């Protein structure tokens, strides 16, 4: 029976040695609210992985993206260009503000936002004419997009030099969704530090976790300071409760930040472990021609948050879903690649620019168990079960 076999998780939390010590400090000093010294320490430690930019610690990556859009001046009816191949949290905050997501297809080299389709999407916004994810015509006001959201999918950096070049040409701010890419670099620069703002996630399945949490970073200290202000209900500096703007309850708690301090201390080790997982899978599955891995282009360094593969079953009957179900029978968790936003029922009637790249990646793609706490025997078991299907 599958439930009697030890579970191999896709990506489970991996605590270090000091998290409990820092949490105990928070409890011993009674700093358990969304204010306290561990928050500042956590933000300072995160800054080292954001090219020394200032950081605001928040309750989630979604909250960080929501605030980044607000700081970019996004409002009802505005266009926001967003990578289609991503998790829904990249797109949901656009709709929180009543703005219109314009989804862009991926490039094959990184699976991330295609620069060519990005520029086409901008030109379409200036005309107000699109096709939707459901291949219907979409007409809107002709105007400049307010923001661009590329995503560093599964830790692989997007082509930020080209994306920034196009964004600069039109004067559009870039908000990097680096929720999956803490510790990844492009040309030795950390992801999250290329755009006007960057966001991170510390959900329980991420490369480090605060149980739940996120962060906003920017080279502009005023953006970070304003994010902290808005995240604490936009309370003015007055002896009474004074509010001139709409605020949010988005500030990370001091207890969660204490966990984060310990997690950042071991982040380089977590990146190394996940990259090792990728190397082991690639080496042990290299003889199966139907399984393709995503290599790093020159200058790219992925944290390999999740090891992902494409399964081309055109020459046999083995496809992504058969592998997933076979692993599930052995109590091994795997998962399809994110379903593109333009194919999601909730977003299929919004504009989409591109071809079939992201749709094909979704159709063929599978995420394999990738936690930094996996043992060799776990990966060997995954590999063994996959190989059995091809022999």
C-alpha cells in the first residue's frame, strides 16, 4: 500500500541549527508581534542576497507583489504585463487592483518571459488590440502598460538584460518575481535586484522558509520605506491613530523573522544541495532520451529550487502523467509544471501574446522531488521508479 511507504516530498522545509535559538530569543524578550529586533536583522541578512539593497519583510510574496504594484501606480483599468508560465500568485495582485493582466509567452532557453513577445505585448497595449488566452479578440484602451512582471521560474533567471532594455525603451518599471529564485544569479548579480523592485517568498516549500512570509526589495530606499508604511496599516506618525492612505496588515511577525535569520544563515548550503539534486537526476537519467533537462545558459546560475524535466512521449506511450502517477503509487510526490495563466479559466479571457512554448512546457513538464534534505537513497528511489517505466 502506498500509504505504508515513507513519503518523499516534492520540497519540504529544512531547518538549520539556530532557528530555535532565535525564536526562543523572541519569546524570551516578548517580541512576538509584527515589530521587533529580529525583523531588522532578517532584513539586513536578506539584503546580502539582493545586492545589498534595502528590504521590507512582509507576510507573503503575494503581499510584496501587491505593494510593488501599488508603488508603481497601478490602478483600475491599467495594463500590467505578466509572464504567463507562473504560479497564480504572480497574477492575482494585478486583479486585486482592478488592473488588466497582459500575459506573455516564454522563451525556450529559460522558460521565462520572452523578450520578443514582451515588446509585441507593449505595442499591443499602445493599440489596445489583443487576442486572449481563449483566442478571442480583446479590445481595450490604447495606453502604456504600468508595469512588467517577469518571473524567475523554478530558480532559473529570466533574460533580465533584454527585458530591462525593452522596459527602458518604453519607460516601464520592472517588478521581478523572484519568489522561487532567492540565491540565483545572472552574470554574478542576484535575482531580485535587476528591476525597480523585486519580491521573494518564504512559503513552506521554498528554498528557505519563515513558515509563511515574503519580502520586497528595491534599489530605491523610498520604495522600501513606503512598503513598510503601507504594510503597517499606513498609520501616520501621530499619538492617535491617523490614516491618510489605505493600508494593509502585511508586516512579517518578529517570530517568523527569527526563523528567517537562521534560514538565511544556511541559504548557500540549501542552494548547493538543490543544485546537487539536479546534477544527480541529470546524471542518472541521461540514458533516457525522452527526458530533457533545462541547462543553464552562459552566465546563468539557478538555485534549482525544483528540478524540472520535459518528458517527450512521442516515440512511446510514456508521458508526464504516467510518470507522475507511477511515482505517486510509491508515495513519491511530483507535480506538473505550472499551468500557464492564459490557459487558466479565471484568466483565459484576458490578453495573451505569444505562441505555444509555455503550453508545451506545461504539457510535457514535471517537477521531481527536490528538497535540500533529500538523501541519496531518496533520489535513487525516484530514478529507479522512472527507469522501470522505460524498460
